[in-house]
C-alpha cells in the first residue's frame, strides 16, 4: 500500500499541493453520492495552538462535497475535565478554534453516552465506539502527528482508537496502564492530590499512595510531581489497546470507506488534548495521505528519527503500528512512500 507525501514547503502554494496530494492518493474515493461523511479531527484544546489548521479542513469539506458526500466535522468528548469534556463545551471550543466550515457533531453526544459496544480483538475484547462514528457511511481521518507521553506518538491509529471512542472506551484503554509511586522519592507535598481532578492520591504518614479503582491514568499527577515519584507503567498496554480499539472502530465501516490524511507539522512533545503541548520536537515535514492507518503512521515514523519519541517517553512508538497490523488492520509496516515532485 502506497503512502503519498507532500513536503511542507512554504515556497509553494500548500493548498494547491495538498489538493494534488489528495488527487494522487485518491483520498476522496471512499466518498459515495449522498454519503454522510465524518471528517474526524481534533479541534484542539483551548490554548493549544498546534492543531491542524482550519483552512486545510475547509478544503477537505469542499472536496467531500464535490465527491457527492455530506461532510460533517466530528470528535469525541474527553474523559477528563477540560474544555471538550461535554458536547456543549466541545462545540464552543470547535467554534473558537475556527472549525465552522461544516456542522460539528459531537460523536458521542452531550454527555458521552451515545456509543455502541463493539466486539474487537487484541488486548481488549470490546470497545465503546462513538455512535455517530458507527453510523457514518464514510470517514476521512484527519490526524496531527505528534509525541505522546503514554503511547510514544499519536497519529491515525490513535485518532481512531482513542479519538473515535466514548469516555467509557477511553477509560477502558487508559486503565490498561499501571501507576506506581516511589515511596523513597515522595516528599509528601500533596501536589498530586491537589492537581488530580478526583483528589485520588492519599497522603499517609507523609507519603502518597494511590490504589483507587477510579484512577484514570490521565496522567496529570505524574506531570506535576516535583520529584518524579509517580511513574506510569506498562505503557505498552496502551499502545496495544489503541490498536485493539482502532480495530473495533474500523469494523463499523464497510471496507474501503475510510481514508487518512496526516499532518506532520508542529510536531509537539504532547498531544492536542493539552492546553500546553510542550516544545516542538522536530522540523515540519509535510502531509501524508493513504487508505490505511497502519501505512500512514508507519510512513511518518519511518521518515523521522522515531527513537526521539522512544527515548522521551520510554515506550516503543512503533508498537501500536505493529499491533494494528498483527490484529489484521490492512496496511504496511514498511510502506512505499511516494513524494510529490
Ligand atoms: S506530588 Fe509527588 S512528592 Fe508530592 S506527595 Fe505526590 S507523589 Fe509525593
Ligand atoms: S493518574 Fe493521577 S491525576 Fe490522573 S486520575 Fe489517577 S491519580 Fe488522579
């Protein structure tokens, strides 16, 4: 399976370039006349400037219409409290961040209760796929390639697995990760308890403990701990869970009805979910397009020095891609990459 690629070259008209990319990659071939087409994107947490730029999405919407489809923008609510935690706040955030070029339909509803429990394979046996995603006829998965503290990197597979599932599905995936507090490093400062939205860590005899089954592995407390005492363990489980959830999401579509566009630009330390996504980790690369999540993610990771992510987060960022392939999601671990001249 070929991945097509256009370099981020600001000496050229990037709007024209990306449309050439869509043409050669057949990005909109998945759209049939009258199809309800989900343009799955991330509208960016408020304060984060590094989500996919709206003018690209504007053009994707235009192309879906030209192909005869009825495009709508969509994303799912977060499982933690932020500016996209319910349907209302999510829609307001989408508008503030410039996503007004098509109806924005929150895929899992006002309170994340619109989902279908779908059987899947791999580390999870079932996954809660957002109802609107499950009902769509076709989907254009618009992803932003960047680092991720728990899975090494986030791209198309993460956009499917985490991004297309309800709060229950997101928690199911996150809870495959473990959390340890190193007693020797803990100074009992309470910062973890103060920053946890559920105030879960308990301070006992001057040391933090957290054995709560409600823990979301979010992982705010570990980021805030001043001594590095809190460590998330078994991150590889989340990589596998992303692939497993992605398999479930894709099983709700007819073969050939999902297409992928990934923007390797503003490649930040952390994901678009955070109001502060950290530093830019590498130079802008360009835009990838393919008909496979495995191939489009593998193409990005093979183009960069992905050890940068592995070293930064202590997890093999290729694992989610290999797992997705092993589960039967179509695509190539070493895809042919054709760069537009
Ligand atoms: S923030 Fe870290 S050092 Fe402070 S109480 Fe929690 S675990 Fe201990
Ligand atoms: S990972 Fe930390 S901040 Fe998040 S829910 Fe668990 S205890 Fe709270």
